[in-house]
């Protein structure tokens, strides 16, 4: 089963996608939604790439490493943006993004 050796990365990707979707939905409820536009956009990109990365690893895709490398970059951007905002949902999202980014970097570096 190809996915077993990447289980921690798959789990981090799932957790990050959930956190990003929650963050985007919560940001849309903030009083100044315009101020949250970049956060929301990055949340949506990050959730999508995390879902793709998890699926690619689960099926043993030959492109999984490249996808995880891109996922790590997007997670870093999203995490950095979320970290700038004081809301709890943004802080939780930043943590999930940075953790996922680390897992994806490890996975992409595997020989």
C-alpha cells in the first residue's frame, strides 16, 4: 500500500484542508471581509492543493513528490498570511498550514 509510508503527511494534508476551509468560511463572517481577501484566497488555494496532495499520495501517483513540494510552498504562504491575523481560526489555520508544509517538505525530499 503506497499510502502507508506517507500516512503522517496525508493526515497533515487532511487536517490542513479542514482548517483552511474553516478559516475561509470564518473570515467571510468577519466585519471587514475586504481586509481578509488575501487570507480567504490563500485558504481556498491551500485547501485545494492539500486535498490533491493527499489523494496523490494515497494512490501512489508518480507526481506526488512534485505536488507535495508545491503544497509545501502554498502552505507556507497561507500559514504566514493567517499568522498575521489575531482571530483564533486564523491562528489555528496558520499552525495547521505550517505543520503540513513541514510534512510535505519531508515527503518531497524522500528518495
